[in-house]
C-alpha cells in the first residue's frame, strides 16, 4: 500500500543542509540512515557502519562547484576513496563495540532516488553488485560534506530486508517507520560521550 509523506528524498535540499552545518561550525557529521538489507546476516535492528556507497541517484545537486553566482568557483574533482572519514568511522566502530550494539563494521550502501522502493530485479542486481544495503538519503550528503572538508560517517540502521527474500515481509514506509521508532537499537547520545 502506498503512503504519502511530506518530502521525497530527491527534494531534500542537501546542499543547504550541509552548507548550514559548515556555517554553524560543525566539526563532524554522523548520519543515521534507515536502510533495507540486501544480505541475510544483516537483520532488522542491526547497525552497519558503512564504508562505501554506490550512487544511483540522478536528480540531485552533487556539488557546490556548479558555476552558479555566489557558489565556489572552479570545478572540484573529488576523490571518493575512502568515501567516509576513516578516523570517524573507526571511532563509531569502537564505540558500537564498547556499547554492545549489534553492528557490522563495514558495508556498501546503494543510494537510490526514491521515493519508491526497489523492484525485486533491482534488489537482486544490487546484491550481485556486492551491495549490502539500499537507502535513499546518503547521496549526495556524504559527497557534499567531503567537498567542504567536514568529516562524515554513517550509521545505517537496517529496517527491513528490501524485497529480495521470499520469506520476508516486503518493504513499506510503515515497516520502516515502525522499525525506526519501535526498535531503539542504541542510545544515540551514548555515541557522543
């Protein structure tokens, strides 16, 4: 069943959000991403400290260096390996282990345009690519943060098994919402102490 929400992932103003964080003097960004699992061992409720991504979005502003008036001049050819701050990611891995949070210390997330969820063929293709997770909001957020020099890492919270398993309930926004509110996987404030 389709559910209507307020803002599709494509329409989030990622550039404004990241720019505002930079202007506010933020020194690191730790993102929490709801995502579907593409692997049997990544069950709902598990946290994955993502170390790379595959960007399948096509309609989002990917850079601050776009030639527009008032934007940074030039073109930014940004290396994306490693995709995230390894120092920050390592701190999250260490903290998750110390707190006893069910987690995996690495994973590849496919970021899709949304707001629709994957077809079974897409889900199976992403699995063949070696992806572990599928989500809608990591890109271009991670890229934009890196452009501005803000260390960025993601704690991806598994909410469902996407649609590749015959034995699992298919993904839906109500299932995602239920998992994000019901399953308090960890106390996020503990990560900041």
